[in-house]
C-alpha cells in the first residue's frame, strides 16, 4: 500500500515510524513532514490545508490511504473534500468528517453532545457578546477556580483557569467583547472546575466498532512541578498507574459506548481517533474534552506500545472491518521527554544546528520541530524532540529518556527533569 500522512510534528513522526514497520506498506509519504519523518518515508512540502495540492499528490503517487495528524484539516473538512471528489472518493481518510470534527472544533457542540448522551462531565454554560451579563452572573454561581474555554480552535491557548472571580469576569469580557482569541472566542464555554488527576484515553473507531488504545498522562506546564505557562506538552507516560482495568472499564461503559452510540444517533459516520481528555475524580471518570485526533506528545508513548500491525488497523477503520483486526499492546511502560527551544511557549529562536542524534542509545527520538538543511538537522519549532523509551517501570524508562536528552545538544535547549515523578510517588 501507498500511504500519505498529513502533518509535521512528533505525532506524525511516531505514525510514520510505526507504519514503516508494516509488511503491507510499499511507499510512505509525509506532507510536509520533518527531519525525522524523512528517515521513514518521503517528505513532500505541501501544507496540510492545501487540499488541491494534496489531491494532486494522491493522484500522482497512487495513494491508497490518508492518515490525518492535526485537527486543522479535519475541522476544515478534508475528509468531506475527498468524499465529494470523483477522483478521491474511494480513498480512505483516517479522521472524521467536518460534522464529527465538531467534537473538537466547537466546545459548545461537544458539551451539548455530552449532556444529550449522558456522558459524565462538568456543568457548564455557553455565552456570547450578547449574553455577557448572563455569563458574568453564571460565574458568581461557581466556586473558584473558574474555567473559561474559547468555543473554537485557538491553537491550544483558548482555555483559561482562573482563581479570582474579578479576574475571571475581566477575561470573559476580553474574550467576548475584545475578541481576545479572534473568532474562536465569539462564544465562550464556562465550566465548573473538576478536582482530580487528569489523563487521556484514546479510541480508534470505524464508526461501528472500536479499539481502546493505551491510556496516557501528559505534562502541560513548561516548568517543573507543573508550574509556569501551558504548552503543547512537555512529556507523557503510558500506561497510567491510577488508570487500572476497573477504571478503564468505567470509561468504556460510561464514556466510550455512549459516545459511539451518540455519534451514530446523530448520523455522524466517524472514522478515526477520538481523544478523550478525562479527570479521575476519586475513581470516577469525567470528560474534560474531546479531540478529533491523537494527542501530541501522547502519541509518542501510545503508538509505540501497540504490538500489532498499525497499518492493518487503519485499513480496518477505512473499510469498517476494525472488529476483525488483531490488536495487542506491550505491557512495558513507555515515557517520552520533550525537548524544547528556550523561550517556548512564548517567543523563541530557531535554526540552530542539532548535534548528538547519532550518539543516542536505548530510546526512539521523535522529531517534533526540525528541518533538514543539507545533511544538517536544524531546530524549527518550539517543541523540537520527543525522546521515547521503554522500561519495566516509569523510573527505568524515563531514566533512559533523560540520559539521551543530555546527549542531544542545540542552542537554548530545555526540558523538564521531573516527567513521571508524580506517578512514581503514587505507585510507591
């Protein structure tokens, strides 16, 4: 088979790395890809939202399956584009159509969906500029901290958690009246804050059946001890010690089954990944959010733990035979440590040469923000690498990742040295 992956981050490198191991793969293309994906297939310099150029590439390279990494092309309707095109309509796209992508593209839609299908979640209200006063009054009914979410996509920056009522009211005004996040905050969802431990559960579905992928916990804050600004993710661990089989069974019965059933009742033919952001509140699962794709850097610990042919699973999604496909995971723990550019998630410099990659040992280095210039690998993003390692414990795995993070060098490198530390303390 000839396969095209859309995207350029660590998630897409992990996909490419896994797919390249399939006996059924003939040619692999990644658009636009990065310096790491170039070792797994052929990079093609095309934007993930340039649908016409993607069509030409699919036709020219005789692509048999397309795997969509990021949310942007899904929310903009790439799956619908394929289905509505005579040339492309029979080529499977792994990722939901525009209607299913609303689970991530609209916070208001996803909350309405959860309440309609009795998926456990925090109480909420949705407000616009015209209902600002009602939003301000709603804030007064809640206990701090206050959670404000821009309804649309805001590049991962549209969620605010505030501890002061006056500050929350001011931010609500800025989001709705001053368009702090542009059109994404023309609607704002205000939520009750859930107390507990956060984790993510991932589901691969063909719209009828599903496979529950390994659970993971990621680390969002830039600073050690979960301090500082939120980022796209500074590391991840899978499996999660506090998400035992009893808890996952609750997630399946209370969240996954009603979600799949709800999508079917809404007439949404959903084929792809569902990322379920959860809060474990005293052993009970509550949904914080849905995403319509795999998370990053969680993908870099979840996908390596799959022990069966990943491409075969994707084929099953495309032709709705997922229930027939073999699926297994390794029992070992996977950890990933994300190396970033100094200054991230705010302003940072890029274009620095990376050294030491060939000297790493015992880890898989996934590229997140790199590019090739001749035979040199240069930094090209805020998150540069995700260093994934296996072990019989979190400590064994993460020690390997830290060791290799020391070996890799570039100007202004930074990574958190406490990934997994909280989970190690829990399991003692």
